[in-house]
């Protein structure tokens, strides 16, 4: 039982830090995926990093996990 409880806590923290498809108490900053254009929400820290990167490159630096995964896949095949 103890082991299960700590597993769920860890899982919850992990989820809060990830970009989400809908705004949450932590993820309040709306961004668009540069690849698929889907809307995601970032927490304060990630959003600040996103804005800094955006100012540097003038390009949308955010790519959602799914597109990021697909980019990895395609980079292997050439
Ligand atoms: Zn995407």
C-alpha cells in the first residue's frame, strides 16, 4: 500500500510539469505546437523559457511530445 501511494504521488507531479491540452492550476500559459498547431498549456517556468527562445529565434520553439517523438523517429530514417 505504501509503495502504491508514493507511486501515484510521483506520477501526479510528473503530469503537472508536462504541457497539457487544457489549462490547469499550474499550466496557464497558452502556446501552439510549431508542428501540428494544437493548443497546449505551459507552466510559468516552461513558458518563460519558451518566450526567451521565441525572442532569440523569432520562431515558435514549442513542439508537443507527439511531434517531438515523430521528429525523433524520422531523423533516424534519414
Ligand atoms: Zn504537435
